[in-house]
C-alpha cells in the first residue's frame, strides 16, 4: 500500500479534474473557480499547490510525459542508446497521437 500525503492526494485530485475538464470541453477554458469546485477543494488550493493555471497545465503535461518515459524505459532498458532513443521518439509520438483528445488542447 502506498502512503501518499494529503498534499499529493490533492495534487492528483486537481490534475484529474483538469484532465477530465479538457476531455469534456476539448479546450483549457475552465476557470480556477470551476476547477476548485469540481475538485472539491478551496479556491486557494490549486494556487497553493501549483501556482497559476498555466502551471497546472504544465504539471499535467509533465505527469503524462513522465508516465510515457517510464513505460518506454521499462521497455527499452536492454537496448543500445540509439535504439532506445528511436523507441522513445516513436513511443512519444504514438502516445501523443493516440490521446489527441487530451494532448491537442493541452499543448
């Protein structure tokens, strides 16, 4: 069982709401007030956890990049540097294009 702090749990909760909002609306036009209400946190919490809206979007993008990198690393740990690099590029492109609903508005 993983022991995550309340702060980490709130960060994950806010990012999940941001992702759901992007998928629902197809854009990043949510307000910080809407975000706080949907995440069931105070209005100040997203600001305290991340900063401004752009920082929240960057955190979501970064979390997806890290997830993709971990998957690729697990798959390519036995390959040479160049082969691994090619797989990283290929996997990254495939990851972004397979989830365009999220990445297009996010990027």
